[in-house]
C-alpha cells in the first residue's frame, strides 16, 4: 500500500509540473530570443548550443533577478555523462550557499540524466511559479526555493559563469 501511495504522489507531481509548463507557455506566449552561443571545450570542441529567451527586455543588470522570467535551452552536440554535467555546474556555483538553495541544487543534480547528441535541457523560470528543469521537453525537476534562480542561472549568466564568451553572447540583447 505504501508503494502505491508513493507512486500516486510521483504521478501527481509529474502532472503538476506538466501543468506548470503548459501554463508558463500560455502566460508567456511571446518568448523572444535574447541571445545564443555555442559552448566549446578547449576552444574548438563543440559541447552544446545555448539559447536564452525572455518575454521582457533584459540586461546583464536584471537577468538574474527573481522577477525576470527566463528560459535557457542547452542542446548537446555530443554525449555527456551526468557526472560531468554536475561537475561543470559545481565549478561555477559559489562555495557558500544558503542551506535551502544548496538542498534544491542537490535535488536538481540528482535528477540530471546523461545526454546524447541532440538532447536538450531547458531551465525555465517564471517569478510567480518557480523554476523547472526539463530534458527533451519532459519536466524532471521543479522548485520554488527563493534564491535558486539567481544562483543556478549564474552558471551561464553570472560574473563567474563557466564561459564569459557564452555569457556575453547570451546577454547580447538586441532591440525588439
């Protein structure tokens, strides 16, 4: 009986996350690309294409603010093991984090899957709903933890981003 309750809770959680994604797409039907970049290892090996979207005008000053809705899409050019994804993320994250943000990051990392060529992760934040991680349009993690968006998106958009070139290209907002 405990197993069926756990499974029911899991299914209910999946339904809620799917509803969140549907509502986010409806609420922000006018997502516009802010910038795009290609992440490379050692300067010449393509890892993934990154695209940043927002329904509002953004700048480097407000991109990480909780109130700024963002969608970051990473589409991979090659297979990458989940442990390598987590290691790269941890490299750009601050050492000292509030315990609730750290717990949410650990939970997200536990949901990462290895990727194959053509797979896409999407990280989407809506201020009134929270942040969702999806793999190939299938939601795999959701959080409403305050400070999570600012911290996790900083991996690509912050001062200590994994790649300053990728960050600058993603934030190269063009007039709409």
